[in-house]
C-alpha cells in the first residue's frame, strides 16, 4: 500500500488530493459505488480539508480488509 501511495504522493508531502480517492481505492481492488465512496471520503477526510493522508488511508483500508477477509484468508 505504501508503494501505491508513493505513486500518488509525488511531491512527498504526505497529502494527496481527495479527487484521487476513487483511483486509489480501485488500485487497491476496491471498486466503490458513489455511496460507498462518499462514506470512505468522510472517514478519510472528516474535516473536509480536501486531501488524504497516508495514515487515514491505512486506517480505512484496515477496516475495509476486515470486511472481506475470511478466516481462510488469514490462515493463508
């Protein structure tokens, strides 16, 4: 995930414009509909600052991965 983040955070500011969220999520194998994307956007940018930080993305992805990982996935 950090490697993907670095693709979007070219200036190494630890900030990526919120408009890139859909592309980032798709690159992480989460093709979200508009409602799901809006919910993730609220989680990542609750203050509506207009950007994503890596730590916020990491926390959201941890939650998302909990939703799809099964016990068998953890064993692998």
